[in-house]
C-alpha cells in the first residue's frame, strides 16, 4: 500500500511539472503570482520571499515557451558583409572565364 502511495505521489509530481512546463507563458505568470500570494497569506513566507517565489516560478528553462528566448525570428534583417558582395553571383558572371577546354 505504501509503495502505491509513493508511486502515485511521484506520478502526480511529474504530471504537475509537465503541465507547468508546457503551460502558456501568460498562464504560468498568473498562476505563479496566485501561488506566491497564497503562500504569503498562509504565513509560510514573507512578502519579499513571495515576490522572489513568483519571479522564480514564472521563469522558463530553455526553449518551449516562446516568451523570452527571441530565437524565433531575427530582430533586424540579415545584411551581407561587404567582402562577400564582391563575390556575389551577379559580379561573378561578369568575370571572364579562365577555364581552357
């Protein structure tokens, strides 16, 4: 019986982690604020620690939430370096061929 209870707690913790990890960022921030406020109201932590807890829970680790990494699209258009422009295909076709047949 004790083993089943322990396994159930582990599965519940894993499910909670998966839901929290893949939750949309806006929902996660709101839930983090509510959870931190609840711990403060319950008297488990003081106000400063509740704010730290909310900030910590609202963060994401790595990719997957699309709220902070900024890797989806470049902010500025890609500019080709000037040295590469000299050997671009438009100027390369104007050069005489040095191949002998």
